[in-house]
C-alpha cells in the first residue's frame, strides 16, 4: 500500500496568539482524536511534532571529514513543524486525511508520496 | 466504400484513440504502456487498412491489437519481474471480468477524472486531456498553447510521473467528491474550446472541446452543469462562421449576419438550456448558456431581451464573482441603463492587462461622446491584442479558469 508523508510547516516569526490553557487542551484533544481515527482506519504509521528549527543540527561530510554545525540545513522562514506518515490506497485517500489534519491544526499540509512503496 | 487513406485513418484515430487508451490504462494500470501500444496499433493500421480495407469495428480492432501488443511487450520485458509493479490504483468493483476488452463502464470517464485531478497543474490537466483523450500529438498540444514542443513534452512526462508516483487513482469520484472534482474537468473542456478561438489549430481544438463535452454529457446525464457546458459551447460555436470578416478582423455580435448562424447547433443548444431550466439546478455554465440562448433567440441586437440577459448576469455574478463576469454584466447594463452606468462599473475593475477590457471601455466612451479617451482606450486594446496577445490571452484564460476552480 502506498505511503505518504503529510508534513506541516511552521513559519518563523509568525507565532500565533498564545493559546489559553483551555484552548491548548481542546486543540490537543482534537489532535489525539484525529490520530485515534487514523489508527482505527489502519492509515497511521507514525507521527511526530518537532521542536523549533533553531534546535536542529546539521551533520555533513566534507573532504572525508564529518562536519557538525548548528542547523537547520536550509535557511528559510518555513520549517517542518510536524508530520504524519500514513498508508492509504491512493492519493485521494491521503488527501482526505490531509484535509482533516489541516482543519485540526490550521496549517497547510504538504502531501508527499514515498518513493519505495509506489513504484515511482 | 470510402477510400482508406491516411486522412481517414487520422480521423478514426482522433475519434477512437481516447477510448482505446482509457481501456488499456484500466487493463495495464500504466499510462505509458497504454499510449505506446495504441500508437503502435495505429501505425499497424496505417500499413494494413489501405490494403485489407477497414475492419468492421475499427475502434475495437485498435483496442484489441494494442492490448495484444502491450501483452507481448510486457512478457518480453518482464523476464521474471512482476507485472504487478505497474499498478495504478484501479477500481475494478464494476468490472465483470478484469482484463476483458469491453464497455462495462466507459473508461474515458475514469481517464478524464485522472487527467483533471486537482493535484495536477491546470496546464498539465489540459495537456493530458488533449493528449490522452483527444488523441492530439504532443506537437499539436504544444502549438495549441503556444509553447515549445519540448516544454510541453516535459510537462506531460512530469504529470504522468506524478500520477504514477503519487498514486492518483483511476476512478470516477464518489457522489460526495463529485461537485469538487467535476469543476476542473469542466474548466479543462472550456479551456480546450477557448484555446481554439485563436491560434493555428483552432478548428480542431474547438471541435475537440465540443466532442469531449458531448461524451461527458452522455456519460453523466445527471449533472446539469455538464449539459450546461455542452450547450454553452454549441451556442458559441453556432456563431463561429460569421465571427470574422474576410480580412480576418472580428465582426461584433451587433454586426453579424444572423441568418448565417448555425441553426442545428442553436436548436440543440436551446433544447439543452430548456431542459436545464426545468431541472432548476443552476450553475455558471448553464447560466452562460442561457445568456447565449437569449442572443440566439433574437432577430437583431435591438430586439435582444437585454433585461433578461442582465438578470442572468446578476445570477452569474452571485455564483462566480470574477472581474470578467462583472465586465460582461456591465456590457448588458449599458444596453438596459445606458453607457454611463456601465462605465462607472468598468472603471472600478482591475483588468488592465486584458485587451477586451480596454475595447469595452473604448466602446462605452465612444457612445458617451468622449472620443479622445475612447481613442486612447482603443489604442491600449490594440497594443495588448498585438504580437504576443494570443499568448497573454490564453495565459489569462488559464488563470481565470484556475480562479474559477479555486473559488
């Protein structure tokens, strides 16, 4: 079955209004409910939320040596904030989950097919 | 008996290749395999048919020959590799016997929804539809959209790769998804027709737009907007022959010889519009068709029921609030309330790059006697309609269709 990465991007300096405890709990509950729905539909493979981009570290090889530097790799205003890996019959089903995710977390979702499972 | 020559086989190709390609995609789950096999079958037909005569069912011959060719190729290539690697998700729930060549559900319907999937760019949707369903060569599709052939070839390859890599399904969307998924399909057919209103391969594209709209209307009789699109295209096309003077200049609606309008197309279009009215599920294409029906019904520009047209534009503007609709509504308003009221609306629009905007403005200024301003506006329209205008025009149409799609 094809696998898809649903990635959610956060934009630096575009921090939303801080949520109240109540809002935070509500949002967390919604995310939990969606994840439970994905699991019971057999679509969920893995998911995670990431720390801010300034916590990332880049490791690369240069002239045979390993260089470790403060990250992220791409200096951009947008960074990966979290992701789901799901398994669905086709793109339409994946887009259906992406629609639910974007409604829950109010951020655009990028849907990427995995290269090793789809024959592409 | 007709003479079986390249021209006749070319016509058959245009008519039949879409169905054959669609059937082979269902059987093999791979667009490239299907396309190559159908091409080969037609190459064979070009050699055989002039000698042996036409087979009783040319389309069936092509599909069967192409299927056999594809199986041969796959057997040779497979050498132990599994055929199942070629797998586009195909909904076989309505197939009595998978692999059989036969019209269970028309495969072209599946194919058009795959070609016009919203995950593909509008340009790719149009290109794929014309290539796979319309049987146009990549060169013909490129010329229709005034891009270089390698650019179009690359665009098609990318789109086909995305269909495969992302597993875009080969399936008619469910009832719930249908309204959203039908919108880009209709936009693509409309764009195809419109691409034929300029450019070198114009006739072919307009006919192709109508042909595909007719197929879709037959396959989806419950969708009022599909019928509306077909009616709109027929009524527009009915005036085609008298739209241009001998020197190639445009003849405006008011100056056209209405006796030369194609009555057969008008009658078919009007009958569809009447059926749509009875159905009472209005949508943008049906309303545009109704507007054209009012024109088709009038003996002259003066006896046209402009208040009816204005009312239809009000309805259209509520459903599709775009700048171009607002502009066309203003043209109708000029006939009902006079040019001054219309100009006030036109001057508020942001369509500076659109030559018809300046032409419309120029006409209103002229009617108000503001001739210096009118001349400036005409000049602006002419500049925009100059060398690169067709390209700009088409690009704008693409953007408009896109905004209608995302509405």
